């Protein structure tokens, strides 16, 4: 909880989780409940009126609410890195999951952003999943709807059913499939937020893979991770990154990266950068 509260105190405005993130494959909602408790605890420390909403941070004199985005539609079948598979995505199943997420996150205000974790069109078309999300909005469980791990065609079809506020796909300096497939530009052109998971490349090593980035970070006096995340925000202003911070020190380092500035030439160099290995 200390990591979550440190991030909130330093200005994190969006916390991303999923109903399937838990201690094991049967522990649905574990991290949702943890996030709610951590952010509620911070709010109670400031008087309690922000209990259900997750607390607010002050930055530059402006008070901002910390929001939670969650996901449904995936199952963890093992603890291995690839131990995931899409769940049922029919209307009734997803409505059950969305109501559970709403309850796990306080059961009062709508979930700020609910995202379909992964389409499962072998069993249910994405239109059915979006109809469920639209119903959840009408029932007050969900405020905004998003999609994860989708193709451009699936995104376009989903938008015919419900307004899509955000799309979440992997994006980092190694993996730029979403850019090549046109999803990144489509989101920009249609006012849709793009949420990049794996923004630091997971277990890959930035400094050794991108010497130019390491040199630029050293010259500016920031870490490679903070410089990489800052550059992604400059390259794609509609992007929200998920850094996957695991320590308070990492959170503090990433927060400091808000101070990183780039010239147009530096951003052009980073845009063209390829991994050295």
C-alpha cells in the first residue's frame, strides 16, 4: 500500500488494475480491493470526504482526483508469464464481473474506466461485450469504457456500440505494433486516450539496448527509465503509460521524470531509435 500512496502523493492520477490480478487464479478482485483500501486510507488521512473516489493530489496549486481503471475478460490459469487466456465475454458474464469490480472499488461511484481485457470472438463478438459495458454505464457501475489488446477493426466495431474512451496495448521502444497497425494514430485522431502497458519493456534492459537513450539520460541527469517514459509522453501526447513501478524509489524516480525536456532533434532521434540487441 505504501507504493500506491506514494504514487498518489506524487501526483499519479490513474491506477490501472484488473479483476483477475490476484494472489492466485481464484482470487478475483484482490488488487481492486487493495487499491481501494490504499487510496481510501490516504483520503481518510485528509478528512475522509474522498473515501470512495480515491483521494486527491495537489500539483501546481490544482487538486486532482486519483482514478482507478480496471479490466475484465481475462483469466490467470498459471503463475507463468504467459499463463493467461481470455475468459467468457458474453453479456451476462461480463455484467457479473463489472458489478463485482464496482463493489470491490467501493460500490458507490461508477468505476472511472472499465476495459475489456481481451476480446474472445471465438465465443462472443466484441459487439456483445460492448453492449454489456453500455448496460453497466446505464446502471451506474461504469463511467467510461475502454478496450485492451484489440485490432483496429475491433476498435472501430466497438465504437459503433458504445463510446470508447481509451485503448490499452503494449507499446515501448522494443514493441511498436500498435503504432505500425495504425491504432496509435487512430486514437489520436478520434480523441481516444492510448494507454501503453509494458512501457519500460518488462524485464528488458533499457540502458544496454539503447545506448543513445542512456547517453541522453546521463547528459540530462535523469535515469534511463524516467527519460524513456518522458520521451514517450512527448512523442505521443495522447499517451498514458503504465510503468509498472515496484518500489517507492522507482515511483519517485518516475515522478521526477516529469521535469525532463527534449529538443525537436532529440525527439526525432528517439523516434528512429532501434535496439542494439
